[in-house]
C-alpha cells in the first residue's frame, strides 16, 4: 500500500507544509483584510446613521420631504468619514 510506504513520508510532509504555508499567507494578506474592511465600513455606516437618527434628520424623513441637498450632504459625509477612517487605520 503506497500510504504506508516509509520512503514517501518526506515528500508528503514537504508538500503539506508548502500548501499549508501558501494557504495561510493567502488568507492573512488577502482574505482577512477584506472581511475586516467591510466590517469597518459597516460599523462607520451604522454609527453615522445612528447619529443622524438621534439628531432627527434621518434619511427616510429627508427622502419623503424631497430634500435632496441634505441627502447629498449626508452621503458625502459618510464617504468622507469612511475614507478618513480607512486611511488612518492603514497608516498606523
């Protein structure tokens, strides 16, 4: 049986470690940062929405009143805060 052949163990362990390290590095540098980025954006969006709701200027009330200037300002504030937070979090 080839699984129990002692001459193949070094080859199998070598390929196991090569594949494991490759998979680990791909996850660390590409997969996990994308999840953390979406989590940060969601957290900032919820914070800005809660602040707007607390002030009484929610998106839905502004939309019903056709007040597009306030909606545009709120969305630009969201974009500015998100980009500022993301740039500062990666420069540290």
